[in-house]
C-alpha cells in the first residue's frame, strides 16, 4: 500500500488510512478524543509507549483544555503550552509519522489540520547496567553498555566531559530503521574519516541492522577478504571513551550493547582495559605474555606435528625416546592425532558456550578430562598430544578479544596441515604469508599493523608495551592545526 505524501484535513480519512496501513494489528491503539470543540485521535503501539505518561502528560491535559480569548487551538500551541512532555515535534506526512510510532512515539491528529504532532514517550522494558561479561577486569569500572542507544552514549559522555565530543544520528535498514549514533571528538578525529563513515552509513542499502556485524561487513574498504576483525568492538564504556579521545570514531547501534570503534589496528585486540588500571611494569609483562600465548595458540600443535613427522633430529634424544614410547600403539600419525583432538576440543568449547551457564562450564571441563583420559587409555592419541592441545586451548583464552581469538583458532588448523605436508619449511612459508596478509589490510586507510610494521617511534609508548603515563605523548588529544 502506497502512503499519501501528506495528511488529509479530514480526521476520519486519516484514521482509516493509518489503520489500513498498520493492518489492524492487535497492539496498535487508536483512541479518539475531543479537544475543546474539535475531534482528535491518538495513535500508538501498546508496549512501545509509557501508558502512565500517555494518561498523565497527554490525555489529561488535552481533556482539561478550554478555549479562551487569549488562545487558539493549534498544534504548536499544544506542543509549547499544554502537553507536559520533554520531546515533541510536528510531522506533515504519513511516512514520518509511522516511523515515529514504530520507534515508540505517540501521534496526535486533529480534525481540520493537515499536520500531526508526535510525542516521544517510549516505555519498553530495558536491561539495567551490569558488569561486562565479555571483557571483565579485576580493577577498574565494572559497568557495561546496555541495549539502549541513549544510555550508551550518555555513559561515554560522563567520562569525556569535552565540548568537542559530537554525535551524528543516522537511520540504517529499510525494514528495521535502526537508530545509529556516530560519536567522535572534533579536532582530534580526522574530518575526512568522519565524513567518510557518516556518508557510508547514510548510503548503506541493507534490509536490517540487528547488530554491529551487519554494519562491519558493509563498511569494509575495497571488499577486503580476511578472517581478521577490521573493526574493534567492546561493551565497556571506558574502552570506547579512550578510543574517542584518541581520535577514533565510535558507532553506537540501538539494540546491542556492543559499540564499534574505527579505525582499529592489530595491537588494539591484544590490549585490555585493565592495562591502564595496573602498574605499567605489570601491564607490560602481561602484554608480552599475551603475545606468547597468541604464538602458542597459533603454532604449538603445528610445531609438534612438524617435529615428530619430519624433524626428529631436532628433538633432544631423551625427549625423543620418551615421545616414541608414548606413541607406541597409537594407530594414527601425529597430524591425524592433532586434528582429532583439536576438533573434539572445539566441539566441547562450543557446547560449553551454548549450554545453560549453570552446567556449561562443568560439561566442557569434565568432558575434556574424561575424553582426554579415555582417548589416551584407548591408545587413540598419545598423552603428549593431550598436553599440547590443552596448553593451546588455555592459551587461546588469554587473548582479550574474542573476535581476534576466532581467526587464530581457524588458522591453527591451516598451520597443522602445512606442518604435516612440508614440516618447518611449510610453517615458515605460512608465517610469511600471514604477515604479508596482515600488512596488506587497512582499517579506513590506517595500516592494520601500525604503529609496529609502519614503524612510528612517537606512537610506541602504547603499542607492544605500556610506558608510564607521564612519558606518553598526548598528541592525540591536541586540536589539529
């Protein structure tokens, strides 16, 4: 059904047309009232508005309205002098009015007037602010974003009390019409980058936006094909606030607690918010430990397969004899062993995530122990392979960002295959290909491996290690000339 561009001045015609367009949905409410001597109608969705505010701030003042010599009934007059609401706006056409109704607004139409008044009084239930479950810290703020857009932007503004922080609102999604807010610090963020992001969002042709991934896949530059995350996302207000102050752009999506931060580089995914709430010495040591864990997670099974298959002479004799004794009776080569154990552990990991929290952890832990022990006793795998896979799995949990841990887990299987075919030489070639691929990626024009590969001495104070705050360059927060 095609909407007419503007309202009719006949209230009955407006009611019939809007009801037909909404399909007489059971939650769509049309309430006809009298304002002075004029017929009027209120339109809203039950559950999307605060019914108490509808009664107290809209219906009651309209019923009590009386004409006098000094006033004349008009929508601007009602908006400014009668209705006790914080946000109200005039609309001239059906499309804008219905968009507002579907977003939690109330539409007021009066007979004889060719425009309407929309009052914003949303009243749906919201989740309260809780502790972050994906990026927990021991010391530091314990709150996380919610699914409410305005609550999330407010939590960042509380931390960055600077007049240069700006917000631009965009609606994306032909069906969902999702509200999106782009936050940046004027004079710190690159102006061209800000215009580029806002332009892409406004011109994005998608049916729906229910989470940040819908936007990320459409915002990727030049259709870069990679399994690595190009955008950083977090549900921690302090992390997003820090990114905004560094000149990055935050993209808030209504309906999800995760906020996108762009541009993002590789080191962002290895850093944690807690790095800045502990001593710089401790934080630097922990960062080194994370890089070691990343290397173990990526290469440990592959190195074991390469050494036991092609390069036994590189293993100390005593250790080689011990490995040979453990592998006696095992019917599979090291490659098949590794693949069996890695796949089983990935299944257990996913089962633990999808099951109810009360039993998920117990199932994954007990399952790993029982299956590992049973596999060793049945001579399906060797004990050392169980140890290698266990260390690899534990190392993957050290990586702070879950989105970065996923590609590392995927690449682990590729490296195991290369090690089984070509040994250490295959691993060397694989690592070189990986480094070349990482250096070819960009996030909104920023090299993915900067400031390490594109070495910039002025930005090394918070790259691989964390230097003391007093020694960190504060150039990010200075206005651009």
